[in-house]
């Protein structure tokens, strides 16, 4: 049957609604793209520089479904996982990885060079040595949490005192350096006019009750990176994890899956069942 050249009011309404729905699905010129749940989210931002960030509400880590974990070696093996793909393959069917990134620094064998605790087992003792490189740009620090999931970032010597006093009982811990923000102050050795620009990633414990994990998507200075945590994300304590070619992020909700090799991995696990 040939179509009519006339259009009813109902068909015009249908066309308008379809056009509106298509328009709503188009990307915008916003500086932000995101995917989120009520407990966690990942976003990309362009201001004050290009970066990708994932955060989780600290309360969500004490409720049972979500957990922040460190991963290093393959199941029943001393070989390091190395990649996000290997980590994903090692998870049981009841678990998924919400997001993850490289954790503390590592040596040529992909073993951690700083204090590392995984499920209560000390893998590497607290490293208080002096030396060169970013790790020894003191003060450095430790991101750690107890079995209840309460997360802190603590300067390394302060944590040593807490360990000796028995007031800190890490279930997971990763040490790196330098600290980015210490008690709401940017690391004293960072230069606002520095021209040393690199890709960098780090983590912060923030005043809104969130834990922020950030990967710069363009080279930045230590000062710029620390200022992001302090001024934009409101994290009074933040820790540099690593940078350059070691900086890696897994965040499928924003289509990010870096194919790099790394040492210890930090990630949020969603136990659906």
C-alpha cells in the first residue's frame, strides 16, 4: 500500500519524541564524562589539567559488598600478576573489578620496594632508608587499612611508631613516595615553578569521606598534582604511587584498560553474591 503524503498529528508527535531521545543521547561539550553507582564513580576531567579519577565512598568499604584490595602474585604461584588482564582472570566468578591502578613502586623483578601487607601478611618491611629517586623524596608514606576497611595515609615514620605501639594493625598496606599532601599541606619540597613534567598517579583520603584514585592524562609537575588533591578534591592526605611508564589505570566504566606491566596492584572488588 503506498504511503500517504499527509502526516497525522500523532505521527508528528512520535517523530518529535524520537528526535528528542536521540538528541539526549548525543555527547556534549562538557569537560566531564562519568559513570557511577551510589558507592563509587569514575570520571575524566580537563580542568585544571587532563586526568582520570575513580573514587569510592569509605562507608561502602565497610558494608560488605565492596572491598579495597592489593594484588601481587598469581594464585598458588610466586610469579607476579603483572597485568590487569591476569588479575581479572584470577578473580572468582562472584567478583568483578570496579577499577584498579598500579600501587607502590617496584624493582626489576616487579617486587615492591616499600612496606607491603596483603591480607595481614607482611610482604616487605617498612622502608625508612634514605636515597635517591621519588620514593626517597621525604617524607614518603603508606596507604593502609585495617581488616574493617578503615583507610588511612600515614607518613612512614609516624606509621612506624604506631606499629611499635600496636595502634596500627594493617590488613593491607602499600608504601610509596613522596607524600603529595600532608595534613592539608603540599609536600614542602615541591616547587610551584617546576618544569619536571611527567604522567603521575596517586591516591588521597578526602574530607567528603571518599578515597580518590587519580591518573594524570597529561604530564604534570609534582606541585600541580598535589594541588589537585588538596584544592580540587579536598584530600588532606595524599600519596604519590608512581609515574611515567609505570602509571596504569583500569576503569572500564570510562573505557580505560591500560595494557602495562606493573608490580603490586590496588583495586576495588565488587562481590556481587
